[in-house]
C-alpha cells in the first residue's frame, strides 16, 4: 500500500498542526502491543479490513474489547519458524485508546489527501508512569476509513467515566512560577487531542480558588483540575468539600459527618514537593497525571477534618505540628526567597531554635477492617461506645498526622509508608524530645528507603535534655515564629495558626481524585506509628 512522499507535510489531527513526514523504517511489530489473548475468539467481531501498520500490510480485526492485527505474508511451507514469527498476531485493548483522528497529508497548496486513521493511546511505563503514543492505520480509501473512524468514535463515546469538560484552576506562582508553562506546553495539548473542553482560571492571590469555587457554576463540568503545588491542591479540595456541605444544607462551622465532594479533582504537579500527586500516582509526573484525568481513572481518597472548640478549621490530607509547623511559619515569612532557599533557610533556623512542645495527645486506635467496611458506605467513621481512647503526654519535637502516604523525593516510600489513600486510618507519628543530632538523624531517615521504617523508633525521650535551651528560646524568640498565643500547623503545605485544642478526624473516601490504585508497598514493621480513627491534640502551656 503506498506511503506519502518524503518531505510532504502530514497532520495526524484533522485540521491540527502539521508535521514533516518521513518514510518510517520497517518494523515487524509494534513494541507495546499485546499478544493474542485466549478469549479473543469468543468476542464479537465489529469490523475487519486491511491496513498498513509499520509498513506491513495487516489483516486488522476490531472486536468489542480489542483491536488485533496480523501481517499478511505470502504462503510459506508449513512449519517455517521465521514465517510463524512474522505472522504473530498482536493486539491493543480498546480501553487504552483515548482519541481517534483522521490522518491527512497536506501540501503547500493547502490541499490534502487522506492517509488513514491515527489512534492515540495511553501506555503504562515503568515506575507507575503513563505515556501517550500513537498507532497509524494506513488506508487511502475514504469510505473504508470513514466506517472505521465512526466505529472508533462510537466505542470511545461508551467510556462514560471519562471527562468531557473540565474546570482548570492554575496557580502561576507555584514553585518557580512554572505552572503556566507546564499547563500550556504539556497538559493542554493532550486535553485537546482527547477532545476535552476546558475553562481556565488563573488564580491571582492566596484563597482565590476557595472564594471562586464557593460561588462559580460547576454544573456543566465533569471535574475540577488544579495545576500547582500541594497548597493549591489542598485549597481546591477544601473548597470542593465546603461546597458539597453547602449544597447539602449542612452548617460548615460544625458537623460530624460531612458529605462527599460532588466532582472529582485532578492534580497536575507543578509545585516544589508535590506530595499529593506523588502519593496519588506514585510519581510526580505531569503527563501521567494528565493521562489519568483523560482516561477517567478515579481513586477515592480519605480526608481529615481539622476543628477547634467545635468549629471546623479546614479539610486536609496531612498535617505536622511542632518542628514541621514552625519550619513552615518561618518559610512563609521569607516568601521573597526562592522556594529552595526559603525551605533550606527555614529548616536550618528551626533546627537552630529547636524546642519541644508540651502536649497531651489523645487518640482512638483503629479497630479492624470489618469496622472499616461498615463505615465506608456512610462516608465517615462512627465512634462506638466500646472504643477506647488512649493518651500520651510529654515533650514532643514533632507530631505528624497523615491520611495519605505522603510520598516525596526525600521519602520515596512516603513519610507514612503504612498508610494508604483510602484504608480508613491515619498515621500518627510522634517525635519525642531528644537531642538535636538525634532529631536530625530522624529527619535524614525519611530520605532512606532502607532505614525509613525506623523513623519513630529512633526518636526517644531523653530526660536530661527535656527542656535544654528552652529558657534561651524564651529570651530570644524569633519574631518570624507564630506568637506565643497561637501555634503553627503545617496542613498540606499551608500554614494554619491555632490558639487552642485541635481535633483531627478521619472521613473515609470523602473525595474522588483522578488517579489509579498503586500496588501495595512493602509494609513497615518498625517505628512509633499509631493507626487511629480520631486524634485530639490538647496544648498544655507551662511557664518555665
């Protein structure tokens, strides 16, 4: 079957951008295609025809679930192993196709001619990455291609879970102000290929997404996408959940059982750490996140409520109090620095001024998987009269509460490796008061896959260092740290200052995020990590 002349302009998109077409090298097969499956014969055949694939004329069969093709070869003696290898049937599952376009060659005169059909495919690569690719089915017959094109469009229309219209919220200030470039160069082209309509809003200030989502009309959208860092994604998730409570007629100032968010949230990583995207996809990869959205992969995720004195403060996925909160408070006072400089400066200064917090921590242990199954349909944990609260009191350098694994570059298995996105429990990680060198060792272990499971076990109580250098801290309290009447919390990378008790409660599967379940990571057996349903942190202030 004839190919296009070398040097002519070819467009795989009908009316799309043009590209130079060169004769492709002959290949015996498509590397990512799958071998024939045993159940193939039982599937109903929708279409059958001849197309050129990789410079080989192929017998192509379209069934209900897959596209299969086999090279057409001249007859050879039976038992010829080379012939059998060349004629090996290959296949592509239809669920991996996210778009189909007519492929045309355009000439300088503006006229064009049909070459065939281009299928746009989502491929699974190593390390949880997804990649977009194409498969060209070459046939110069307009009628033949039209029949196949219409059939492919009909099949794609049957994937009702895939979004057709998205509200995009883009934070141009994320990380190194790269979010705009990331979206328009990597995300938008794929959304256009998939035929997804978008409405883009560029946020102008902190809290803009929150105020926007409270009032804007979302009825025509299938989902909301945030392009930014953890703070931006958390703000959008918080806004969607607040909107759901409002639509349900619930008072957002105080409630025990929140309702689920009505629209799924997509997270395009464009921040400095991208903990949420990393935990969701296993890798902070822009194309992977975009393809999960296009393919309509949905992952229900647990969410926490943070409240004080009976009033809701916010929704969130993870929080740090003590060192983590003070470090963020310092960083927020130095926004004029670059993100990396600001982070390093805050960590070093917080370590130099390291001091413990005198706390009482009460927690409700997580019971069983059976209990989780009973609570999941209701969307919120239910406390039972037989539940036994436990309490820990003392000097703590850092307290972490995490409903997600919190994967990041310095902790590839996660800050809370035993936690999953929707297993109905949070991880409570407590670092007791210890010497500065020992605490630094605790922080460094987050960066080690091998030693990460020993994170909490290495942070012990040293009575002799219990309040060492605390009086000096009182005399030289840095103005950057929150005032003595409030205490900084790091909630998903956002600073939250609270003056009294904070109550953290888990609500299973409260929001859907665009993503796919990751393979279970190896469980950790070591470390002071407590799985629980509710955590109540009560501040005890003492004069020294």
